[in-house]
């Protein structure tokens, strides 16, 4: 190897220029020659002179044998160096592929910049090794049988540097292999650490999943035990149920029949209490306190030659309103109304109990009654007005509290309304007949005309 080639090789392998000590040691080891002339002279000096030789033929034979031995030795070194270079290249490829695969599968991974630098370093080492392999001496094609040819062949083979170059290249390969193995081990250790972290994380997740599964299994087991206990109870009571099965079916049938009958009865009872429509008063009886008997309440009007008109109307919401007035025969234009005809609805029909209840509070009823009386009788005596209001309010209070009650019975088109006092004694009984819609409209029209006439006359009388 020439000096310039050795310098290039040294910088490629070591990454720096050689120091004087490096240059001296390499020259002593015979790793390079200063020039081709010095190499030739050195080789020539090593060739033995003709003095002391038996004959030219013997010297030629000896030189030929030496050249063959050197050529064979050089061939073996070349073959070994080539095999070593191929093995190193294959190992380098295998390690590179394995390293790339491991790096790709790592979770944490290494930085791309570090991997690039390492790859460039490996490439520089590989290129240096390839250049070293290319510096091997060329194998001679043939050996001349003349002394001149033998001398030329010997000069082309720098025997003194082959062995040191072989050992140096082997050391470089070993260093490169150790470095790559070290990097591979480092990557493997990092992979092992990442794998350990992944396993810990997986164990943690699995632990949580196992806890959840355990909870679900415990809950399922408790439900299964509960179901088994229920099934055991069912099995124990199955015999008791078997003998009473017939009785149970009969009881169920009886209950269904009772429900049906009750439903039919409820529907019938509620329907039987329906008195929606217009009902005209036909007779009215009140209790005579002296005789203790019911007497005709309309007889007084008959004795006074008066016509008494009264009817009640029940709407679809079961609100009940009573309409009443009277007038002297021949004086229809001078009717008389009471304050109750000016009160708003305050009675409601209870179909189920067939009774009439009062919905307004006592205070509200008193307030409304006071307003109506004040409007109708502005000039009336205050004591009489107060007495009238107090008497009606007390009477309403008894109905409101349930001490006095009203009930009714209905039979086709006949309605009987009965009133009872605090002692439960009958105090009045009114009988009504249901009228047609046309008759009802006539009654309402006559009532409206009479009310207008009353208000007209009442205002005139009030002004006087």
C-alpha cells in the first residue's frame, strides 16, 4: 500500500489524520511503502546473490519454488480476506435489518437523528473495509521459468505488508462488530424496558378489568342464589298450590265476576243518577212545624191568585241552577223575583250519591249575596236587609257543613228532590217533570222576558 492510500484508509477508519507516532508505527509494521522504487530495492536486497550458488539452473529452480509458495500463501490470504469481508457484510446486513425491525416495534423508539448518525458511521466503516479489501495484492497469472520473470513476480508481491494488513483489517472488523453488537444490545435493552413498561400497563388494565369482572360475577352469583331460593320456595309451595289450584281458579273466577258485576253496577249507578236537562216544578211540599206533616207550599200562591213558575236546569258539567218567579193572574208584566235568581251557580249534582252539594265557600256566598241585595234593594231598610242576608247565610252554612242535605231520586221523567234538617228529618220535597228541548226553550224565554219586566219595574219603583 502506498503512503497516500494508507493516509486515506487511516482517516476513514479513525476519523482523523495520523500523528507522527502513528505514521512511524505503521511504517515499521510495513503497512505502507514510501514509493515503488524503495519497494523494489528492498525486495531486490532480499533476493540472494549469485555468489556461492551451485549453478544458474539451481538458482532459478529455487526462485521459482519461492515464487510459487508466495503466490499460494497470497491466494490463501486473499481467499480468507474475501470470505471475512463477505461474512462481515452479511452480518452487517442482518444486524441492520434486525435493528431496524426492533426500532420500529419499540413504543418509545429512538430519535431519527441518532439512528441516522449511527447508520452513517456504519457506512463509513463498511466503505473503509471495502477499500482495505481492495488493497490486497493481485494474484500472478503465471510464473516464468526464467530468472528475470521470477524476479519480476517477486517484485509485484509485497510480502512484507500482507500479514500486517490482514491482521489490521481483522481487528477493524472485530471493532466494528463489537460496536454494532454493543448498539444492538443497547437497543435490545431499551426494547426490554419498553416491553416491561407495556407489560406493567397491560397488567394494570387487566387488573381493573378483573376487578370489574369479579364484581359482575359476584352480582350474578347473588342474583342466581336469589333465583334459586325463589325456585326452592316455589318447589316447596308447589304441592300446596296443586291441591288448592282448583279453589284458586274458582276464587279468581269469582273475583272477575265480582269486578264485572261491580263495574256494571258502578256504570249503572252513575248513569242512573244522571239528571242532565231541564226539569219543571209540579208540586212542592214543606214541613208544617205545628202538625209535623208535609203541606202544599204552593197553596199560598193559589190563595193569592198568583202563578208560581219554577224550573231547574242541569248542564253537562252537573252544575245546577234554579229559576223561580211569580206574578198575579192577568199581570204577567209585573213579576216578582228573589235575590237567589241573581246569584251565580253554586249547586252541583253528585250522580253517584244522588245528592246536591254546595261548592262556594260561606264567605264567598255572603259577599255575593250582599252585593245582589244592595243592587236590588238600595232603599230597603238596613235591618231588614241584614236579617235577610244573615238568615240565608246561616242556612247556606248548614248545607255547606253537611248538617242539612239534599238528595234526589229519578224515575224516567220524574225527579224528586228531598231536603233534610240537622236531625235528619225531612223538611221539604219537590217534584219535577222533565220537559222537552222545545218546552225548555219556551220556559227560558218566558223567564228572560219576566226578568226584564221585573228589572224595569223595580228600577222605576226604586227611583220613586
